[in-house]
C-alpha cells in the first residue's frame, strides 16, 4: 500500500537532536556517494528502532543495492532488472510504500520480501527532477507498525539524498538538511571564518547575518566562557583536530543558555582542510536538571566523606576526591580513615559502580559497615568478606571495588586486602622507584563465595603509601601508562611534608591537565614527622603546565612571562631565578622557530630543583639530535647559553612525535633553600 502523509519528525530529547546533528556532520565529511548514503543510514538507525535499513539506486531500469543493513545475505552491489522489482511501478510514480505485515503485501510480494528477511517495509522514493533515481527504506524482520515519527524521519533524509546523489549539489543539499536540524549548524572557512549559519543561530541570538559573519559570534558568548572558547577553537584550527566544548550563549532576550558545540574539519583526498562543519545544541534544560541532581549528590557526599582525617606523630593522612568533568555528577568513589580505642587506624577506599544519588547512598552504607565490622574484626580480608554479605542483602546487583587497610598502634606494620581494587603503591626513598604492592580478588557483589587475602607491609620512616580509585590512572583509557605516571610522582613526596595537600598534588600531576573521564579518589599516608611551620597553605604543585601553538608568538610570550612569574614567586628574586628565566626565554624562542605545532611546557618540582620539560610535535627526535651539535657552538647563542647555564640538558622522543627537551634549572624553591 502507499503512504502519502507528510509529517514533521518530533525529536524528544537532546540525545536525538545530537544524533541528527552528528549524522549531518558525517554527511558533510563524506567524500563519496557510498559514504553519504552510509551516514544517512547510520543516522536513521540511531533515531528509529529498526533492524533493517538500506538504499538502492535506479539507473536505466536497473536497481542496484548500494548500502544495506540487516537484509539477509550480502546483496550490497547486487543489480536487479526493474521487471523483477515488484513495487518499482509505484516508486517510479513517486509513491511511498508502507507494508506493515505480510497480509497487506500479497502472497507474491510477501515471498519476495521474506527472501531477504523483510516482514514489514517502509520505502520512500528518491526523486530528482520528477524522476525516481533510487529508494531509501527501513524495515523489520517481523510484522510491525511504523509510527508517524518514523515515517517523517525517513522522509527527511530522503528529501535531501536526491541532491546528494549529485555531488555538484552537495553543499546546497547539506544546507537544506541543516535547516531541518533542530540545532544551530555552521560552516567555516579553513581559517575559522564562519561563512554560513542555519536560521536557528539568528532566531536564538537575535543577530543579523551581518552581525554574525566571520568572528561576530564572539559577542554572543558569556564572558566567563569566552576565554576558554578562544583557547580551544584556535588550537583546533592549528592542529586540525575536532573540537567538542560546552559554553553559554546569550539569547535574543539577554538570557544565557548552555550549549554543546561539536565542530569537525572536512578534508580533500590529500588531507587538506576545505572547511569546518559544526553543530551547537541547546542543553540548558539538561544542565539545570544535572545541577539539581548534583546539589543533592553533593550534600550526600559531604555527609558520607569524612570532614577530617586522623593524624599521628610520625604519620600524616591526606585525601582528595574529584568528580568526572564529563557529567559533573558525584559518583560512588570514597575514602575513609578512623582510629579505634585499641589504637588501630583503619582506612578504606573504594568505587561503587555508577554515579549520582544511588551510588552516594551505597557509599554511606559501605562506610558504616566497615566502621562497625572493624570494631570487632581485625583482619582486613575478613572485613571485606563480611561487607560483601551485607551488600548482597541491602543492595543486590551493586558492584564495588574496595580496599581496607589497618595500621597497628605503633605504626610498625600496615595490613590491607583488596576486592577488585587497583593495587596500592609505596615509595621508601626519594631517589628509588615506587613499588606496586600485590592486589587481587573479585569486586564485592560479584562472587557468591568471596575469598580474599590479607597482605602485610613493614612500615619504614618517611615511607609514602598511596591508595586510589581507577579514575586516577584511567583518565586517558590507558591504565598502565597512568599507573606509571603515578609511580613516577610518589617518590617525590618521600620525606617532604611541606606540600600542604599531597593527595591533590599527586592527582593534578598525574592528570597533567587532562580532562578526567571518571570520578577519582586518592588517599596518601606519609610516615614522616610534619613540621607545621614548613607547610604552605597554598601547596606547590608537583607540576605546572602551559600549552601554546608555535605559530602564536603572543601565546608563547604569555607562557614565558607566566613561567618567570611563577619562578619568582616560589624561588624569590635571586640570581639563579634570573638565570632560569633566561634559559626559558632562549628555549621558547628556539622552539617557536624550529618546532611547528603544539608546544607543551611543563615545570616539574622534584623537591630540590625545577625541571623544565619542553615537548613539541615538530619533526621529531632525529631532526633535533641532528641539529644539536651545531646549536651548541658559540655562533648559536640561544642553545649555547642553555647548555652553559643549565645544570643538565637531555633530549628524547616526545610522546607527541616531536622532541622532548629536559632542562634542570638552577633555581631552587624558597622552602628548600
């Protein structure tokens, strides 16, 4: 049967709007007809609950299946004469077909469609100049109804595919599709100059086309977000990397709404960027709902995380908690420590699967269970086994990784047990490597009969023990690399209690400016005597980082000035500080001149000296080493001065593919001088 009703698709959530916008971007990036059709089908499958979607092209009375998903057999590329397509006549006439059960198809058509796995079908002809040039169809293996929304979405894609089949009309057709997307859509030149918006930008901001052209969009941004946008957008332009960022835009009536922007480059066959396409989705309602939930979760977190941690002579405890930036929700990570009447110090750390209020409530129950059990049970493994039994009764189906530890009354031995939790790490000497301790066992709530092992660790003077959740080491989806970075930082705390918040300093040093993907908790035990007079209220970070693009001389100048100011603040106005500033200036000048691309500048505090690390994404180590013999001589003043004034200089391969220079500066922090 035919279907001629024309509806407007109703998109009911930001997720659906983003799916349609993402499909539009994928079609904009496509360089072949197959890629365009594949992007359209992918978009439909994201928005419609169907298992079958396909396109077929018609040329000279021959139908060719160009892309297909879910049909029986591999028929992509198969050509069928028109006389064997049972509904070809209706499609040629521009009629839409809707068969919701085999009964409505007729016996012959039902057999033909069943042969390729179709029990229901909705097919819209792709018309161009009054001629049918193909079809876009969705279906299911069983009899099924197609809603008005499903039909409208198929029509939406079909109306644009006719022009997309002719690459000469690609830009105009994409713009026509963009006008139907319930989000702001934009296109820019390779330089970032915006040369087109769909109508939603103008209706939301109230700007005219003249006001919005080029860089006119800047005036619509919230002042607090504008600097961040102006950091990220030029960086994307310089690197050619897609950008995803949240910011507030001023509506025509002066009210600001949160938006999520995604902008991606379109390249030619040689990889040259031809333009950028982007979508900007209003997420104000979701932000408000998230903020309400976060306030409740924050309240629970305040109630369920300890306000203070116990301290002993010769031992200091510190902890930090950080929420994932991607959803800004308090999750199920926790830390805790308390002393019992018999002198034992009990500590725990763990991670409840999930986020929000439910996870926070589970944390409260777990902490209370550990506290009650530790009063009567001395063995950490036995405590966790009993907690597992409580969890199964009170919260079946909840999974938890956890660690429970005990420090004896005289602080001579530490015992601990883990249930699926990351291993503890200890360091005994500043110059020695950190040691990853044993761990194991399944998470709580998983095994019916939980068997865990208690490990014992002798405590030495100045030893540092660190316990953490996986959000600390898996921030870049590489737990091994994250653990290695944590191991490299922990020895810097051995014997040094001048850092006021060592747990926070460790967390920031390991993430190194990266956006956290998960909630994280860090608990640090330092077995050192604390000199309160030497502790700074504002802790000196173990690392401080700057980033800029080598082509941006102003950004390089700002970075140099900020590094100099930081050294002056922490080291004082000494000759060594001035010498260090000179080294930094020469290094940055050399990097800007010889290393195109992003430059990462890191100042690492080792506890005794500052180490400046300059990483670039330029031609790489081989080129850097080839240049070094020449630049050290007197005729090359810049790097000759660096070599002469720095305590040491080394060059290595940069993780970004360029070179990495490590320079030990002569400046020394005031607190250590």
